[in-house]
């Protein structure tokens, strides 16, 4: 029989790894809490038209990567990203009526049918945030600062912030024309896909990883040169604000990002290049001032970002493993098992995590298990101990041992373990 496996590009997170995930998630929650963000949870499934309208029909995500299906009469899609669903919830619950500014964060799985490789999966997790109601540019800088803080708290110190502005729809139309004029005579040099994109969505060509396209776009006009006065002032305000916060950054005038909802500020943060190689974009984000109105909501400006949790886990320096339990209760001989279980019960009454090995076995084997669990103390319960009314408490770090009365073990260990 063929062995059963998880779907391609979708991973199990086994208990040995989940501690590291909790660590990243809790640092994300606490960092975003410092900036007044609160958690939002939206469905993993949304209606397909939401993503088509929000992300854009001519994008890789919508054209090639969505898990979409029709169930009864509903066209549904497993969310490929978080922004569209969060924006839908913001509109559906008319949040703008009760909050002038909303700061929301989320953590959870996203689904994209991409070609799996290191740091790229079909089910992956994002830690993201969206801020509604502030047109920026100062909150754009603050968001970037929160991200650098988050990455620093995770021990990712080589992060590099890259920014750009793609202006409003006026500037993008002008730029689209300028880029098309530049690329049209070089059409034969472009990849097949980019030749098609030249007609449907030329900005995407700047995002292409094909060496042919990278060569062809060299010397292309840059969008920063066609921004209107308000867009330029916004971008300069962002740069001044980042400088005031002492946030280093690089301007990449070719940064366009793969989703169509963006306006003005775009940013990416790269890091962990030694471990992730070229796919080291840890965080991507930007402003999307028109999306809420385009989805039928009020005219509310917005900005957000998402970080890939798997990529953060690869990029961060490995943290020390947390112990699984702090106390291990070893039982020697059949009659000691129930006494060992009672000791463990009392330890748990005092909120001390412990494991008891009710299979018995050699003391050596049980102490090996205690070490593997990271336990600081082992309580040894044997027949002789039961007869004397006391047990041996072994400090596995200090290599010392003491005899403690059975009914005092929990109190004895409370302040120590
Ligand atoms: P994105 O650039 O598509 O943006 O994804 C953000 C991050 O998610 C990437 O930088 C990467 O770390 C991670 N990521 C994306 N695809 C995969 C994958 N297949 N496997 C592993 N990690 C992946 C967005 O999703 C926007 N919603 C961000 C945003 C929020 N913009 C405004 N608000």
C-alpha cells in the first residue's frame, strides 16, 4: 500500500518544534501589543470574488496559486493571504463607525499552490497586521519600526528594510505607459510570460525572477520619477520619519510587489540571507488606500504587512529549548507506582509540570528520560522510600540528592523547580 503522506508543500509541526512556534507567536503578540494592536481572527475560507477583486485578476496569486472550489452554490477559496479577509471583516462590521483608527494583527495559515522549496510552502503561516484610518506617512514609518523591533526581539539582527512608493492610480497609469514604451522595442528579449504581461500588467515584469526579464528591465524608467506632488511629499515624509526614528533603509525604485492593491508606500524586509538564500524576504507590506472603498466600504486609508513565520524560524538564531517538564517522578518497583502517581498529582496541584513513568524500568533509564525532558529535578520513589515515608529528590543540574518526606515534596520543590 502507498504510504499516506501530507499534501505536497504542507508540513506537520510536531511537538518537538511547536515550542519554537509559540516563542515566535508570543514575541509577535507582545511586540504588536506595544503599539496598541489587537488580534483579529477571520475565516480560512472566503468567497472567491473577494480575492479576485482585492488582489487583482492579473496577479500570480489569483491566476495560478489559489485553492478554489465550488461547494454547493458557493465559489470559495482557501485564503492565500490575510489582508483581503481582514478588510472584508472591517467593512462588514462597519468598524469605521466606532473607531477612527483600527490596529489589528493576525496569526494563521495561508494557502498558495506554489512550487515548494525551502522557505516556500503551500500551507504557510503569516504573522500580519493591518492599520485602518491613518493616511500616513508617519504611521507607515512606525509600522516599519515595529517590524524591526519584532525581528530584533527574535534575534534576527541582519534585517534590511527596503522601501519604495508606487503613488496613486494617476502615477501608476503614467508609469505603466512609460514602462510599456520602454519595453515594447525589447519585447523579443522578454520571457514568454512577461510578453503577455506587457499587455495585461507590465508592472509585474519588474517582479520577475527570470534572468531574461531582469536583463531587459535594466535602465527602465523608475516610478519615483512620475509620482505626483502629493505622492512625492508622502514618500519624503516617510523617509524623514524613518530618519527621525533612526531606522536605516534602502530605497529600491523597482520594488513593486506581487499584489495589485497597493498605493504609495511599499516595503519589504529581508534577513537571514545565510540561511534562506535568495528567498529571504521575511516581511512584505504596503499601503492600500483604495481597497476598502473598492470593496464597497467607506473611503478609509490602510496599510499593513505580513511576515512568513516559517521564514522567521529559519532566519532567527536558534533559541535555547524550553524544558518539557520541570520535575520527573521515577518509580522503582510495582508497589511504588501509585505512590509516585500521588506525588505527581500533588506537584501538579502546585502547578509544577511533571511526568511520571508508570512503566517503571531501570533507574538509569528513567533518569535518562528525565534529562531528555529537560527536567531540573527527579523524585525517586522506591519500596524502601515508601517504607521510610520519604523520597529521594535529585537535583539534576547540581548533581546533589536529598531525602524529603513524601507529603512535603511538592512544597519543597515549589520555589525551586
Ligand atoms: P506577501 O508578500 O505575498 O504579502 O507575503 C508576505 C510574506 O509571507 C512573505 O514575505 C513571506 O515571508 C511569506 N510568504 C508568502 N508566500 C509564502 C509561501 N508560499 N511560503 C512561505 N512563506 C510565504 C502579503 O501576503 C500581503 N497580504 C502583506 C500585506 C498585508 N500587505 C498589506 N497588508
